[in-house]
């Protein structure tokens, strides 16, 4: 009898261990939790027993008011607050979203999403996601059904496949107003979408960077500072060398009686006018760029995607415009000197 009981106990333990990964619901939570309550409203009973502020649940693209038969792209993000703060935390996440059967959810095939278990109108993850980000679309109903309530529960797990004390979850609920309840003309913000979040306040709004992140930002700022200072010193040195060479040339010409070759008046006037106009135009352009608040960038921000790295050329091009103006003005001065040179036999011939 005792042997039979022992064998039965061993079998029971083995079956329990085999069942633990299934209890983790890695393929998405069930519609009802262990207490026969709606999981999306009362939380998950397989990952701890209470909601935790450690889990950040966020959804973006939520309209303030819906219009009938309109598709609204939504993005869901679920993460461990410690991981967001740059510390060691959970890296796997899942969720369950419900609109209580109002409207429909859809998504592309590359998203690891599925219809929720025992709740085909709801949507959940199909596999735990490493970045905790999913994109889907909610299409509003064909008629005004009043306020639409949403429930979103998300969990952050350690990926061990077993529900344990290192797994956490949190719940976010929100609503969308029915058509016509908000006058869009009163406030432009009502036409925009919003981001709704729940979780640790410090993580959402006062996230402190880790020492590694601070050091990386310091190094990046230092490299950018050295780059800018190097550019400034290079171009300043180049201009100084050119100006010094011009002054040296003028001094040597006066000392040894040299100078520009003779230039006939009929040639000097057009040359002086061209150089003078170039000097004035460059000066005007430089002043306009200097007084403008619009940055000159390459490539232009209007033709590249947001986030593309661009280079600010405002200071460089403004300096070039003033330098070109000064150089053209010096050319006018040299043209005048050339007209005052006494003609030689070769100039007459």
C-alpha cells in the first residue's frame, strides 16, 4: 500500500512540473483567470497575485473621440521598469487587449498576435516578445454605440517558462468618447491621438540614466565638441594664413616697387564691376543667413526621414559668404591698382 502511494505521489509531482510551463500561458493568457474572473479586467493569476507598478503598460495612437468605421493604428508597449531604467530586469512581455467586443482588431502577419483564447473579439500575444512592442489596428463600429471601454493587461516575465515571483503584471483601462460628444473646433488637441500609460511614476517621467548611459552620452558630447572645435580652428587658421599671405604680398610689393601688371581702362571697368557686384551680393547673402533663424542643413530636413542625421552648415556657409565678399572687394582694389600702373612698351604693343 505504501509503495503504491509513493508511486502515485511521484507521478503527481511529475505531472505538476510538466504542467507549470502551460500555466505560464506563453502563448497568451486565457479569457478567465484561476478565479474564473475576466483576465483582462482582474489580472492574471499565474504571474503573482496582484498588479505591480513595476510593469509599465503603454498604448499610443488612442483617439479622444472615434468616428464610425475608421481605422486607428495602435502601438502597445509592455516593459519592466527596471529594464527601462537601464538596470537588470525582465526582458519578455505579453498582453491581452479587449474592447468588450465593440469594433474589430486587425494586424499584419509579421506581428506575433492572435485572437485571445475563448474571447475571439479580443487580441493577445502569440509568443512572449523580447521588446514588448506590438502594432495593431482598431476599427470603430459602423454606428454610434456610445462610449467604448478598453482594458489592457500586460505582463513582464523572466522568460523561464514557469510562473514565479519574478513575473509581474499590470492593468490599464481607458475609454474613447462617442462621435459628436466633443466639438473638435473648440480645441485642436481633440483631433489628435494620445498615449496612455500605467506603471512606476519614476520610470514613466523621472527615469534616471544608468552610469553606462551617462558615460556614453558624455563621450558622445565630448567627441562632438572636439569635432566642432577642430573645424573652427582649421578654418580660422586657413583664413589667417590667407590674410597673412595677402598682407605680406602687399608689403613686399611696396618695398620692392612691384605690383600688378598694367590693365587697360576698357578692361578694368567690367572686371571691377563684376568683382564689386559679387562682393555686394555675397555680403547681402551672408547678412541674411546670419540674421535668419532657419538652419541650413545637409541633407535638407525636408527631403529625409525623421531621425536621419543631418549636418548644420549655417555657420560654415555664412563664413564663406563673408570671406568671398571680402575677397571680391580685395579684387576690386587690385583692379584699381592695375589701372594706375604706368604702361610699358609691351602694354602699348
